[in-house]
C-alpha cells in the first residue's frame, strides 16, 4: 500500500514519459524474477469442487473488457466496438465516473449492440479505497451511477480495492483482481483462472472475476513486446484447463488506422490479431460472455448457493401465441430459446402441420400446437375465419393456464394484431403484454388480397392496430421503416422497440459445401405469397436456363401461391430445373442454403413488400452465400451494392441479366460474399439479444414491484433462478 500511495502522490508532478521509463525498468527486472509464475502460474489451474463445465460444454470462457481511463480513450470507444463487431465479439467497457463525460448516447449504443457498461472508479487516481472516509464519500456516487447506467459490475483503478468494503456497493461482480500479475503496484494474486464468490454484506455477496490474460499496457508499453505471443501462450494454457480467459485492454493506449503509436501506445491491430487467433484456433469451442453473464452463471453453479439477503432475479413464466409453425419461425424460436436458456419457463402456442404432435418440448421450450393449418387461403373470409378460430382457441388456452399458474409475460406475435387480446385475463391480473409486429397488418392484408390502401377495410385494420398497441405494455416492430409508420399513426416512440430478424449464429454460420454434383444452385427459401415475387424469379430463370444448363432453381416453402408457381414453372418448360421443396426445420433450411451458390430475394415493391424486411438476406450473408436482391426501399435502407447485388424490382429482364452475370462470374460472387459476411457479423442475434432481454426484464421489474406493493406472491411463482 505504501508504494502505491507514494506513486499516486508524486505522479501528478512527474512527466508521463519519465513515469513510463521508470516503470519499464522495474517491469524488466520483475519479469526476470517471476519466470515461474508469470505469465502462467500452474497452481492457478485448479477448478472449484462443484465445477462441471461452461454452458453448452464450451471448452473455456472468453471475457473481453476495456478500462477507459481518460477522455482520449473515450474518443476511441466507437473504433474499438467496430473492431470487435466486425469479428462478431462483444465486451464490457468500464468508465470513470468523474474523469470525463460519459454520454447516454454512447451507453445506449453499447447496450443495444450487445455490450456491457461498468464502473471504473470515481476518479482514476487510486484513492477510492485509500481510506474509509474517502470510500464512504465516493460509494454513494458509485451506487448512483450503477443504478443510472444499469451496470452490474465494478473495477477499481490500478486494481487496488478492499474486498470487504465492496459489499457496500450494489454490484453483482467485481473484477479488480488477477490470477498472477507481478507488475501491478499492489501485486496480490488470487491464484485462480476461475471466478469465485465473496460472501457477506447486506446484498449477500458478489462474484469476483480475476483477469487472467496480461494487460495490454503491461505487454506493449512496459515490456515493449512487438507481438501477441504472450497472449497466445496464456490463452492456450487456459483453454487446456477449461478456465476463464479474461482480458483487460485500454483504448487510451491503442492507435487506430494511420495514427502513430508513440511512446506509450501500441497498434490496435495487436488486439485484432488476438481476436482473430481466438476465432481461428478455437471457433465454436469458447463462450464469449459478458462479465455479468459470467457472474450470474457462476452463482447458479455453486451447489445451490443462495446468499443471505440476496434478491435473485425470479425466473419468469412466459407465453408466446403465434399464428405460424413454431419450428420454421426463426424469430419466435430465437426469443423463446433465449429465455429458456437463461432459466425462464416458456410456452409457445402455435399451428400444427399434418402429422405433428399436439405437444412437444424443443430445446427447453414447451410447444403447444392447437390448430392444424394448410397454407392455401384464397379468399379474405377463409383467412379471417382461420384467424378467429386460432384467436378463440389460444384465448381459452392462455386463460385456463394463467388461472392455474399465472404468466408474468405474454409475448404476442402478429399477424394478426388483435391476437393480443387473448391476454385480456392475464393483463387484468397484472401480467405484462408485448405485441411483436412481424408484418404490419393493414399493408400486409392489402398486398395479400389486393385491397385498396384507402378503403374502409384498410382503415378498420388501422383502427385495430391502434387499439392493439394501446392494450400492449410494449410494442416490438421488425424494422425501422415500420417503426416510423407505427409512430406516426398508432404508438408512441417510447413504447416501441425495433428488433430485426437477426440470424442465430449457432445455425447460420459459414461452412464448407457438402454438395459435389457440380451444379449451380440458385435458392429461394421462404413463404410463397404474392408480395415475395417468386413468380418474377421463375420467369427470369426461364430466360437464362439454356445459357446455364447446369443451373437449378430450388424453392423451399409453403404458401397460397405454391400451386400457381408450380403451374408457371411447368408452363415455361422448367420442370427439370425448377424444383419445389416443402418447408423444413430451420437447421435443415440453413444446411440447404449453405450448399447453394446464389440466394435470391425477388420481392415486389408494392405497399407491403417495399417496406418488409427479409431475414433471408442476412441469413445468406451469414452463411457466406452471395445474394441477388430486389431494389426495394427497405433493402436499400439496410444494405448497399458492396454486400448484395440489386436488380430493378419487378423487372424480369433486369433480374435475368443480373442472374446470368452472377452465375458466370465466380470471382464477383466470392467478393460479394466476403463483404457480406463481414457485415453480417454485426447483425448476429448473439450480439443483439440484449435489447430484447432489456425490454423483458424492464417489464418484469415493474410487475414485481407492483406485486410487492400489493403484498402478494403470484400463484405458481418459483424463485431461485438466475442471480
């Protein structure tokens, strides 16, 4: 402590260059003395007695954290997030409360993109824990920012803190320790590459997350290393022993682009090389988790440890009614499995295909199929009657089950909007309601049945939309253009969140083709409705089929237009090269997509199609498959010519020309898919699911507070879920 105190007393009066030079000499000497314990201390590999592995049997956990010490480092945060997102990673940024201004905009950007925000002391002066008096003055401000920023964790500047005092902070975890690091001024190693719990205090304790990879400042500034070999060596050792690889880097010391590294900086490319090394050597073998996720996971694994006085997050009971087939609906699957994996009880009410069972558990989600459907509606009345039948059945199911064991949340998926009213009884008894608008109904109806957007029925549907959003506690909409439209006519902006149809990286990832038949496969996977424009693609394919005799057009899906499309293909003499396949589970569709040479999204640019975002584009991009896309307003909003190839919407000749050129130009396809793959990594559900969980947890907190104030516990409630 004396050394640290002296250092911080004299530091303001010593030039930065001289400070670094002195520390470099000391570090060089220390390194020679600590060869047996740094960078690897073999004794730190012992796992705790209750340990049985990371989620999904991952080999090790990878935790990326950044300490932002100064205003200069703060200005580089966006560049650092871009570097990570381009590679599909997410991390935690720890900010100094009074060191510089931390904008709400930056915090929102981080959270919405799957990152975490933590606290890195009040000032970066090493004095937060110098005395009890200083700590008691600063602790209230730290707790205030923890609540304001919705942060779960803390890291002390210079790694100096008093762990018994930390019980007074409202934190889930601390990360102010290390397994081995002789270069810190207060070099007290905890000697483990695993998290551990610190019990006590009114909050019941917290989880300690030691950093286990050398800090960037130590390696590249103090020790003046010019490569990442030390990081690689330690990472390989941690992976071998199944531990937690937690790294601290500082944007303050990184130089980006053409910026000169200077005396106390290093190229940010070193960090990029590290991430690329992790991906190339251990792809699929590690859990890239946020610190708060590690802390919550750790609490669950400790033989049922429940700290006295703690208030763990109660597992939620959630119901999701959806008028679709669950196993083919990517959007619903992602929501449901995300909640189920974190310990919530999820029930989905869906449609049934011929031969399917009424009830099935899929990846922890209970799926109830209450109505059989053949997707062949030709008229308005037939379609409406089926919707009403599903509405009545799902309302009965939800009411009955809610009275038996109350739901905390009903997440209703539209189409139709009025399905949200199946949650009337749960809402009256305190449940929260989310309306998730997959397709905007008035425009969808007009497109499906050729109705006028100025007709009476269209206006009735808009009125239903307004009532449905008013009834809901929150509205999720599937793209930004529809958000603009809904805010203009039906819902306040503060009540609305945009969540795109993000691909699941566990399903949609680049892989080698297993097909070796030498054919060129063009593929469309999705619903076979008029606005999707599959007939346009068939006509275009007929124009080029003779010039590319080894090409085939594979169409996967069901819909009202399927029979018409099959008849069109036959009439054009394409029976041999246009093939129709039934809808299949997502994993099977992804495998078929990965084995094709070119994806096609031929939507019409009518009132609905022009603004309907197609998740098929991102899925193809994530698989490394080039995509030919109709030039609609929504797709021009999200994509550009570097990542997809556009053709004029509804123009058969232009589509045929672009299709032919792409099939003949393999080099262009490869360039396009490489650009698209890099972009798609930023649109992964793994990165974006935090936005959904934020909405769910905010609603559940409001419900629990109301329940607490009423002095009752909901029937069927279970406690002891995630901490």
